[in-house]
């Protein structure tokens, strides 16, 4: 029971449902598939069939009609069982939210039911080698070709595109070059499109969600691939950013909970000089501090989700939650490893292999430094640094 995050009866049932599915597979399933560069298709299918992937999507398109708060519970609970799934943030949260907010009725009908039930997956193509996640510097271009477009360029660190049916590509629309409006447009590009190629990007992260460089060489898309209005892509991108930050925080919070739970169990059972090591303040106090940090981060995260679901400005809360959760999870994981001593580095305990997943979330989907820039400039009204 959390001191701050107190579930309603409905949320308690949702958390139990997600937890039961996660426990049925367990962390070892996740790690075995990840080590072998495999996928967790069975888990994904069960989550979809249970209605847990599309909790926040409109009911008329196969979703649960709930909000980001409900999807946050699912994603956090998976991570709290040692299963941090990046794809849950990318496909249902980022792409699903953007399509729900800006897609045509036909596009929603084509994609949202499958995203909600897990039978379709979508990757998100924003970041580039020279632009990072700075959407103002996107160099991938889309130029008119008859009634469609030809897209050329490259995307970098694109997660899980190898298992996606399509990728949502953010491109600089040449039709608007020189226009005072943002010249970005967004397209749903089928993953098997001619001219689209993938190159694996090896990382130290132990995860089924691989990273890729994506090359687009005159990839043709038809008119119906355009999301919303041409040249309106920057506004559309923002529809996915707050969900991205909130749910990335949820993964971090889940990792923090997992780490503390493992450490507490070990500290109760492990005895040195006929006394559980958890009786020593050198063990108990750092774990208590780590727990406090995780619980405060959870409070911030659920508050951000509440604001988002209420249609209130949520950018400040989402960014603060993301930073706090990433820092807290790393602190909790490090202390859990330290509590386990040498066992903390053993694969048997499932802690060390979570390190890079937790560390990734300090850098992505938005870096700690960019969060601080946002808070300094937006919340504190300090001069812009860029």
C-alpha cells in the first residue's frame, strides 16, 4: 500500500489484472527473450486481449474509453514485475494518442482497433542523427508527387520498428518551406514500403524492443497516409509528448518498485552474524530513502496523468514526473544491487540487467537536461538557453 497513490476500487482491479498477467509470465520470461533478441508476442497478445493496451483509446475504435491514468497503471505494474516494455509507450501511448487526436475517421478505423487489441503495432519516427528529438531540426523531407508524397531521409534510435506494421514519420514538408508555419507533416508509413530499410543499432539495453536506424529513400505514400493537415505536424507531435513522458515515468516508477521489493525481501532473509542485514541502518536507511523518492515520483506521475485526462495543461507536471521518476528508479536500483552485494550482479536476481533500461530513461525520451531547460524557461520564466 502506497502512502500517496491510493487506488480507487476500479483502479485496484485494473492493477490486479495487469499484475496477474505479468506474474504469469514473470521477469525470467522477459529476460530470456531479451537476451536472445526475441519478442514477447504471447505477453503482448494477452495484454491486448485483456483490453489493457488500449485503455485510453476511444471506445468507438476498440479502446477502453478511459484515460492516461489507467494506461499508466498497466505500464507501471508490468515494470514493477520486472517487465519494462518500451513498446507500450510507443505504440498505444504516443502513436495511438496522436491518431486519436488528429487522424481521420478512416485512419482511426484502420489502426486504432488493432493497436488497442495488440494485433497491430506502430513505431514512432522523430529522432534523427543530427537533430536528436529537436523537431525544429528535422531534415527528413516529404515532397509532393502527384496526389501523394515521396519521403526521403533517416531516423535514428527508432524503437521496435522491426516488429511494427507501420511507423509514424515526422518529415519536413517541402511545400511549406519559407512559410511562417511549421513546415512539418506527419505520415503513417507501412513498414514494408519500398525504399524503407532498417539497420539494427546495437545497445547495452537488455530488452525485446530493439533500436534501429531507419533509411527512407523516395518512399511513396498515398494521400490517406497524411495525418491531419499538411504542415501541421509540430502540433500533432505535441499530442504524443505528454503521454510519452508520463508513461516513461511509469516505467521508471515500476523499476523502482521492483528494485526495492527485491532488496527488502533479501534484506529480511539474508543474515550475517545471526542478524538480518535489514536490521542495520546502513542497509535500512538508504532503502527507506529510495522508497520515499520512488513514492514521491509516483505521486507526481499520477498527478500529471490526472491533469492530462482532465484536459488541463500537463506539460510541466509530465516533465517533472519524468525527471523525478528516472532519478528515483536509478537510485533504487543501485541501492538494491548494493544490498544484494555480489548477488546484485548475478543474472539470477534480475537486477543488473535492468540497469541500462533504467539508465536509458534518464536520457530518453527526453533528456534530463532538456527537462531542466523546460522547467527553467517555462515554469521559472528564465531566459531561453536555445
